[in-house]
C-alpha cells in the first residue's frame, strides 16, 4: 500500500542481513537483505560490477565527465557501496556521500566489507529524501537513486516533488540516475518516465529487451539531465554488455510513456513487488 510521499519516510525496521561469499570470484561478496540481493562487491577489484543494472550505472559514471576526472556524487541507498567504490577507483579524488536508513546494515558493511578510508566516501544514516533535502543547491555532478524497502522502492521516492529535490542538488550539467524494478505492463516504469520528463528536459531508459517487452521482471535504469545525454555511446555500451540491453530515448521514449501521468506525492505508490522467483541466480 502506498501513501502520501512527503508523509511516508523510510522506516528502519529490523531486517535479516546476510553477507555471502561469491564462490566464483575470490574476495567477492553478496549483500542480501530479507532474501533480496542488494549488492555485489569485489573487495580486490572495485571496478568489477556483477549486477547488470550496476554495470549500466557504471556506464553513466564513465560518460559523465572526461575519463579519470573527479566528480561529486550523492548515493541514495548505500548497500555495499558498489557504485561508490567504482567511482572512487575510476575517478580518484571524487567526493561522495551516501545515505541509508538501515544503520545496522551500514555497520555490518563497515566491518565485513570495508572500503578504503582514503576513497572519499562518507555514509550517513537517515531517510533518503529528507537527507537529500539537506544537501546544498548544485552540490553534485551525479545523484543516484537505488533505494529499496525489501524489494520495492518507497512511494515518496517516486514523485515529481522528490525529483525536483534531486534536480536542485545537481549542477547544470549533472545527471540523475535511478534503478527501477518492474515487469509485466511496466506501468510503474512508464509513470516514472513521465515523472522524470516533468522535471528534466532529457530522459532515457536502459534495460534488457525481455524486460522492456514485459516478458520478465527486472531492473531498468532511468537517466535524466538538464543537458543532452550521451545516448548513442550509452546505447552502444549497454548493447555490448554480457546481458545485452538497449536504450530508448527521444520520440521512442515519448511513445513508451504515452498515456502515463507524472506521479505526485498525493498519489505516489511503491514500485511493484517482484514475483517470488525474480532473484534466482
């Protein structure tokens, strides 16, 4: 059940957190929360991105600025800090802040999956939207939203009002990227595209073809900005991924979201729950 976005902050309830070794890669681990895989991290090689949607976020990072140049990034949803570690490794000197509502999980990641203290990554505890509202105007080159309560994005992180906060925190050439879980008719995703288009002039969506066609539940990466996006190169990189993906933008994305209305706080709902077998690997 959804509620009014501004009145429905994330809750830090007791959750089952597991840190599982990846049998296929040395020094690699999976963070699992309430049975849902949240993060995969390779402590020896932070540039290795196992989850397909994180690789797509990695492409966004790679194309955000000239290679190797430092950026300022805000991560809504910390998990095991996979993307933040990737930014630190590929863009030394970057300043990054992340937030997560689950203090116990963050403490466990600190203990069992520690990151280099020189990496410029700071982690806070709190509701993602309230925390974002406390950031300065034009503070970041990148805002990443990857927040799930269980396997669903909380309602108050799906609205126009929330995205306006993200846009406010971005610099004029900054980029917003979000991980969306959806399937079937993709009604939620279509509404999220309409919502992003109500705030940002440029929007694109990247996902595997089977997910875009509604044949299975999966992750879609929404990318938005006030400036032109590098759609051609982002599409090329997504196509070359092991789990080939495609990008839709421009008039194709307008048709994709046709009939969908932007989401506002008053009518926001969480993202749909995945089917029971969505995360079998």
